C-alpha cells in the first residue's frame, strides 16, 4: 500500500490541499513505471514529500550534492534501483522509497516565469521527484526523453499541461 507523507516545513499557499496533490502526483508517476505494483504491495510503501523554503533546500543541496544554491526539487532515494523489483513481495512491513523536497520561493519564481500556477509546477516537480526515486534520470538525452515522456503522461492524467511544450 502506498502512503505519501506530506509535511509543510514552511508555509505554502494555504488555498491548496498539498497533501492530496502530493498523493495524486506520486501515485500517477509511480503508476506509469515498472514498479506500479508497489502502490498495492503487501508492505507499506512510503514516500515523504517535504514542502519547505529555499534556505533549507540550499543547505540540503550543499550538504548532499556539493552545490551551495537552492534548487526547485531534490530527491533522496532510499532503495537501490536493482532492489526495487523485489519489493512488491517483501515482508518487511514498511519500505521507505525516499524523500522529495520542494523549495517554495524557487518553485514560485519558476512558475511565474513559465506562466503556470504554483500548484501545477509543484505537481510537475513531485512527479519528477517520484521518478527519480525509482531510478529515472535525465543525465543523457535518452534518459531525459524517457523521463519527460512519463512526466507528461502522468501530468496529463492529473489535468496538468505539458511543461515541455514550449521547449520544442
């Protein structure tokens, strides 16, 4: 069973149900991967989504990636990619897939620059972060193309437009 724990470490716009949005985003992304069965697996499968500010994300980015600047989203996978396939029949009781951390100010600035709502941009970043948790990456053109296609499909299922449409 998939559980998404959402924590607002600093205030994000209160008009939105961030917990619901995070749950839907993680489920949509995971459902398009070869690891979709984890959402209904016997063990509890957890993803943590932390909504915070640029200062915290900058510290995390510096400490874990050696980049002393804020970024929009960070993903911290907790399961090695080669072990993911065997998790759906695990009897461990609980599996933490990993953490996704979003920086409010950077997300808001990017959303404004792109002309999209903060909610839609954050949804995209949660989908993006979820794919990182299960081994997807965009370090090369092939990986980026595959990851972007999954993001677009997951976002469409959530009623969010293609974030890459303007880049063509």
